[in-house]
C-alpha cells in the first residue's frame, strides 16, 4: 500500500524519531490495514481538518509531547521518497529555518485563457516544490497557528511568517501519486518479479511436553513441544526466510540471531512483520506466498484456513494470495519418524528494476 511504503521509508531513516500520520476519521479501517505490517514501529495517529493546512496543524500539535526540535512534513502520496532526499532536507536546516526540496522548471511556461495562449511566462528562477519539507518545529507550528487559511503548502505558511527558507535538490522520482498514470511512473522504474525460498526445521520435545504449538501464526493442539529459541513456528520462519531471500537481505538468523536473549520465546509474527517492512522500504509489492508443511503430526487440514488468514493478516495480503499445503514423507526420515517438523516456502514479489 502507498501509505505503508511511505511510512516505512521514514521509519528506516536513522535521523527520524517520532512519526505522526494524519488521517480522515472515515478512513480508520484503511489506516489500520496500512499499518499492520508496521506493528514494530511506533506511530502517532491523529485526525485531519477540512483543509490540508488544518490537517498539518493537527499533526504538528499531536507531536508536541514528542519534544522534537525539527520536523519533516510529507505528502503520504509520495512513496518514492529516498533516504538521500530526507537527509538533504534535514541538512538544509543547518543554515535556515526551513528547507524545501524542489526541481528547477525546465519546460517553457504558457499562460492561457479560454483555451488560447495569452502569454509566455519566464521560467527563470522558478522551482517545483516537493515534500518532505523540513522546518524548525517551534517556528513552523507558530507560523501555522497564525496563518490565514487558503495557503497551498507549508512553505507558503513559512514564507508568510518571514521564515528564511533554503532550497535543496529534489528528485524526479519523488512523484506525488495523483493521476492514474502516476502509479506507473517511469522514474520509479519498471517492476520485475523476484522469488525467494525458505526452509526451516525444528525438533519435537518428549511426549506430554506441550498441549499446543505455534504453527502458521496460530496455536494448534499437539502434545509435543517444538524446540526453538523463539516460539519455533517453522511455518513463519520459512516464509520470513523466503521473503528475505527475495529481497536479497540474508536470512532470519542474520536479523534475529538465536544468540540474542531478546528473541527468546519471541513470537515469530514479529520476524515476519519485520521482513514485510523491509519489503515496503524497497518498494516491493508482495504478490504470493506458498507454504508447505512436512510432518506426520499434527494434522494440518483442519487448521489450513486459519493459518492462511493469519499469514495474510501479518503480511497485509488478501487471503487468496496465501497458499498453505501439507504433506508427509511416508514415515521416512526424521519427519516420518515423528522426530520433528519441517516447512518450506516461496514468496513472489515485484520490485523496481534498479
């Protein structure tokens, strides 16, 4: 989703602290769906006003408790914002109260009335403003509180307040998704498919060591515990590895080593959610998940639909994009002898061609 990708870009930046998202009250369900993959990111949510100007002020007020000195104001509809652009905007505050990313106008400009050209307008000194726009927090919130309504962006509010503003280099790829064609911007590059695979195995403990185990993100009845550092959910571990593989970002052990006590008994949904955020940061669109569980017991069939629903929920996917299958090994090997359980998964996604 656009909002998911936009938030993830800022959350991944080392200089970003608090994040506030301003939404319409009627969009509460869409908002909750958008932030599901971001459940390890602390997000402040507040409602907007009747105008963009009022919505920005509401967001600025919601950040008061965060005790910040600088703020970036960004259009959520610009999901292609880069880390370099964010850094340039913040660096621009070193010599000014505000920093605005912009592209110099290169096309000839015409003024027209009633379908007829009336004047050629000089493009000298003209720039196309973008977001994020960076400001001294105290200065911009005061400027917004005092500004008349009807201003088109935050730079206009700052200008009216007499704040000195710097221009930093914008990016052509930082498009604002407005028209249908914008959702396939050439600057954002073409999308290419990638597939990753994952495999995981865990041993069973002794009979009577458990009453249920975590599998596919849900608890199912089984009388043998699965041995592992986290909750040992082989299904979610395999999917996480498959997603990390498609992103070329290593494996689950690189990101969550079993030598780290912080991950002991950790819910594996945390690992998968983390990988989903990494996908959003790379503008990857996850399209399909295929999971195969390999065991003699427990029986997977009665729980298949619940697993699909839970995996889809974690990954913010339609259930139709998640496949869960199960097989035995005809009592051959460690799974056939009931010594453990295995899972293999593949994840397909679309990524920009860099």
